């Protein structure tokens, strides 16, 4: 059963990101939400403030937390740095979140990780005990390792600070943002299809994933927080339906009137499909059918393209 979250003091890092902005906007309707980021995106800050989110400037790279309060009911960490520079990415993603937890001392913690921490396994359905590995190395050399390092720091601080924590490994987020724009990796595929470019795919086909709509991401946050434990709960954060990248590209192409072609390459990530049993116990199943979500994504793309 889906949990409710109302009247809570919630801090969300990386709040200008494509996923966190939608989560913050949804939670701000019934909670006091503080958004923490560097706020290089002025338009995103304006949207957040209009939704009732209090915006505070901070930087996990330098661990500059002046102005960031402590003692909130929940800390949601969506911050991520993907510079490709090892020292910077490990310092900001791993050290940064540990120092932030020590500074904030939240009552509960939700750390957004990635199913990119799993060792490449093709069409094998992966539960939370599956081997970890350098999944994203072909396109982002530091990403998977930095995500694994961040998980371990969060697990350590969870026990050290006695902060009940959930580490949620996000699969493929997508959807329509608060500004009406299409978001996520499938939105990038739409832009490629519009430009007449082939979609890169791994040769181990079909490339299977569990895409999850932004609405389902926001709706499952209360359940993930309620399921936080010490030691940390690890859970796959993903859509209930399994779908291949090839299938969703054909669906998007048909919806928008674009030709679809693929190019097999080693310079992309292969499929990562996961078991959502543990997530369903915490949050219930996702409710946005992938075809409905992708139809909305395609329609938003067409509106943006026309404007």
C-alpha cells in the first residue's frame, strides 16, 4: 500500500535535476520542502520557488553547507556529479553525501543510487543481491564506480549516525517535467529520432530495462522513506513492466512520425532489467503503464518541437 507523507520537513539535494525537481514539486504540496543545489539553472529555481520550495545554495563538491540547517525529518539525496574526473566525482558523490549526512543529521534518509551499479548481465533479471560492476563505463567512465562508492559511504553513515536509510537504485526515469518538457533518456532518444540519427544499442539484444515515470517516482518516495532501516535498506527503484529500448524507440517513432533505426555499438550501455519485488512490498506496484507514460512523453516532445 502506498504511504502518505504530509507535514514533514524535507530536504532535497540536486533539486534542479530532472528527477528531483518533479519530486520536490510533488512533495511541496503537503510538506515543507527545502531544495539544495548550486542553482546554476535560474529557470528551475523560479519554478521550484513558485511551487513553494525554499531554495538554499550549497555545494557537495566543496562540502560548503553554510545556510543548510540540521535536524530535518527526511533528507533525499539526488545530487550527482558526472564530470568524468575521478577525484572530483568520488569526492562530490561519495565524500560529499557522507559529510552532508553528518551535517544535517536527518531523522530518515533516502539516497538515490542507480541500477548502473550492477555488473552487466544482459537480459538476466537482477535482484538487490546481484553482483556489482562497472556498468556505465562505455559512456561515463566514473559513474558506476562513484555510485557504488556513494552507496558504501551512505551505508557507513547510516550505521554511524543511526539514521534509518533507504538506498534506492533507480532504473530509467522518464516523463514530463513540471515545465511541460520531456525528460529522461527516452526523451534524448526522441531528439535523436527527430534529427534522423540511429539509436545506439548494445549487441546483446533486446536491451531490456524497467523504465519508471516521474509521477511514479514521486508517488513511491513516502513508501521508500517509511521502509528506511539501520543498517540501510537496499531496493531497486523501477517500473513494474519490463520493456526494451528497441520497443520504446519504435513506439515513440510511431507516435511522432519519425523513422527508427539502430546502430549496434560497444560505446553504449547494455540492458539492465531488475526485480521489483522488494519495492512492491515497500511502495506497492508502479501505476503508470509504460505505453501511457511514453505517449505523454511523445506528446510533450511534439508540443515543444512545434513551439
